[in-house]
C-alpha cells in the first residue's frame, strides 16, 4: 500500500532539491533531527508552526512562497471524506482532486 505524499511534503522536497540541500544539512540548519523531518514528510507527524517557520527561514523563502508553504501545511493536516451520490458526482470529485494536485 502506498501513501500519497502531502502537498507540504512535496513542496518541502522540491525546495530541498532546488537548493541542492540534503535532509541532514536542512536538519542541522533547522536545529531538528533528520528523523523528525522524515516523520513530517511521510505524514506520521504533522508539521508544527515552528517547523514551518524554521523551514521558511532555512530555505530563505519570499513572503509569497512562505505563505504557500504555510497553506500547504494547513491543508496537509486536513482529512476530508467525500461520498458522491452517483457516478456524475464521483467524476466531478475526481476531476476536482486532480486539479488540486496540479496546483
């Protein structure tokens, strides 16, 4: 069974890759353990506001990018269950989910 990565995890990994930073270096700069980063990224622990703030500082994000990372943190912690009543609603839900994943 594969677990889908959160928007926060995907963005965090993209930022690390774009800046060519290892998780070890990021953990040192954030003053957290690499294990904590792994737990946040695999979804077993939600990112705290302190974790997000340290991420923003470590990556040197602009205010716009910082707000996006905060938003991704917020939505990554939300779990929504949708039960469409019919096939047409199910198709709309799937299309909406795909549009969210592209953004």
